[in-house]
C-alpha cells in the first residue's frame, strides 16, 4: 500500500482546521467566563436592615419612672386625677348690622344696602351675604338671617 499525498492531505488538513477552530472556541469561552475557572465577584456587604431594630429590642428597658405608674394588682384607689380649670372665652361680638342706603319704589322695588364695606342692590327674594330679602316697602326693608328678622328703616335726610 502506497501513501499518496492526494489521499492523505485532505484528512490531515481537516484535522488541523478542526483543531484551530476548537482552540479559538475554547479561548473565547474562557475569555467570557463561561468556561474554565470562575472568579466569584466580590459583593459589598450591605448593612443589615433589621440591625437597628434588633439592637433596640435587645437593649435593656429604660426606666420610665415607676413613681408615676400604679400597681394594677394592688387594691385601692388610683391617684387623684389632675383638676382642670375651664377657661371662659370672651363673648363674641355681635355681627355688623347692614345699613339701608336707599329704596327705589316702582313696580319692582329695589333697595341699596351697605354691608361689610360692600354695596348690594337687592329685590324681594334675593340673597346677599347671609341675608335673604323678605320684603321691600317705601319705608323699610325686612331681612332674614337664620330665622331672625331684621327690619332696616329708610334713612333720614339728616343721617
């Protein structure tokens, strides 16, 4: 049997190419860290989130002052409660009263009323501020505030 280069060269060349591809693949896998020895990454130690709570629970109890507490199993009265003094507030000032400025008498009477630095032109049934207009006559205007009726007289020439 004779060895001819035509028959030997293709399998040898295929083995060389296979070896080169295998070496490159293994080198790439080692380089990425998937294959071979792995060095574990170092982790930074985070503080224990419950450490402070555990330290508080493990600490000896603080003395809250036993003199202020009473024994719940002792027979007898509890300490006398602290007397509280009621403070009376000053009476509220009476709210400002509206002032009738003018009355316009015709088929639909209207009135001009000044209240809290504002002028209101009103007719029967109108609401202004906290008042409802009940009636308007030539001499007076009757208002209602929470069920209390207030009669405002026509202004005099000397006022």
